[in-house]
C-alpha cells in the first residue's frame, strides 16, 4: 500500500467547505479540486460520518492508513 498523503496534501483539495461536512461531500470536493488517486484513496477509507473541522478529517485519515 502506498504511503498515506500528509494532512497538508489533503487539505489543499478541501478548501472552502462549510462544516460540518459528510464523507460524500469531502470526496466530491476533493475530486472537483483535482485530487490525485492517493488522496482520493485515503479519503475513501475514512469513516462515513459528519466531520466538523479540517483537523477531524486529518485525524480520520491518519487513523485509517
């Protein structure tokens, strides 16, 4: 498995979202912003729940790599 992208790499594709956001919204935003397969794969593995801040997304990615 490839190394998980770091939080800065992930967050650059998630700017401008209004929180809380769902996993689906996170994935749609990342795709729209041109995220690569590593980022999309990492975001695809986070739990399907609402996220209230960028840090919550980063913690979910870190816990699922």
